[in-house]
C-alpha cells in the first residue's frame, strides 16, 4: 500500500472494522480510541504512517495510567490497539503483532473489580450550589443535570424522555429502559421544579415547542448523547470536576446504598434486570471510600 497519512489510515481502519462485521458502537469506540492514540503521537512529533512500535504501545499505556484513567478504560483502549495492530498487518503497513492483550491489559486484584467513579458528597454540594446560580446554567441544562443526579437515568434514557413521561401529580417518571422495559422512578421536588422552570421558560418560547421530547437543542427536537456529554464537560470545566452521564448514575446508586436503601430497591430504580449487576458494581465501594476506610485505622 502507498504512503498514507494518519487520517487516511484511520479512515481505512474504520472501513476494515465495518467489513469485518463489527457493530456500529464498536466501530465508533475503536476508531475513537485510535484517533486519540494518533493525536497523542502527534504531540510527540511522530508522523504516523503505519509502522507501529512496541515503544509506542508501552509509552501510551504509561501515559494513560498517569492520566488516572480507570482500569476498564485502559484495557478497552488496549483492545482497540490490538485490533488496530491486526489491521496494520493486514494492510502490510506493519510487520508483526506488537500488542498482547493478555500481557498489556492491567490486571485487577480480586476484591478491587468493578470500582466505580462517583461524586463525593462535597462535590455534589458544590454542584448544587453552582446550579442555584441561574447565571451559570440554562434552564435546560439544569433540568438535565438534576435528572441525572436524582434519577440515575442512563444517557440514552435521558435523551429519549418525553414530556408525557412525567406525571407532575404523582411526581413519578416513566422510563423506557434497555430492551424496551418500563420502570417508574419517583421524582424529588427539586427535579419537578427544574423541569417546570424549563417547560414554562426556555422551552415554552422554543421554535420546536411541539416536540414530544423533553430536552431540545437549538436545531433539533431532541438532544443526543453527544450534546449531553458536551454540556456536562462545559459545566464540569467551570467546577473543576470530571462530569459524564454514567458518573451521575454511579453516584445515584452508591448514595442510595450508603443511606441504607435495600439493594433490590436500588436495582429496580436503576433498571437493572439482574440484581447481581447492582451488587457487582455498588457493593464494591469506590477507591476513595476504601482509602478513607484505611485512614480510619
């Protein structure tokens, strides 16, 4: 194959994954991981033309560890690099396999698996005070954030919320979860108020006011996951907090368990089909809680 730019290589890798029968989400995930890897190489003044080296792999893994990425995230990126390495060999751009998942993935000691990243009580309080200042945040963004914080919705569930799903009288939310399964989530007064503010304010004067969906953008009658991630990143930057949808979900479940709520109830609220999922994730406490526990000795 003729000399290719890193951008052309990335495009060819995407096509390779599609032809290989990988699912849409997998293709997006793998190509996103490799795009970030190639961007990192650029910061090192490396013009990548397909020749992968073991040095690149080891250095990138060290960079990810230094950035405090979770074990699961790093291991996912190793998988993406392994697939990328196989692609480069198939295209005769690289001569040998240089990524070894069994060796390169970070091993997790028993009892430390499924650690989740959550907001501390202090961070939650800081976020709530930030949301109180109407100059900081739009009514739409405020509604989206309090919904995430107090309902534990998945991001896909949040963007698909319809106005008819909210019962203001009983203060319940009807959620269509994975596999089309319905569940009901009770709403705190703060959430009801934030939704009402939005419906009676910004949304009432919106050109797409007739949309069936609750959360709108300037151009679309429904928000998408990327928009949610962007708004969380924007406000997180102001608060010096890393904010992403699943962190809110983890925090929701973890806070309930810490307050003594039965795990079966937490599972129902989170929409987990299997209680074991809830147990695996949230009985294992966060890294910070483990550190705090040891500090008590």
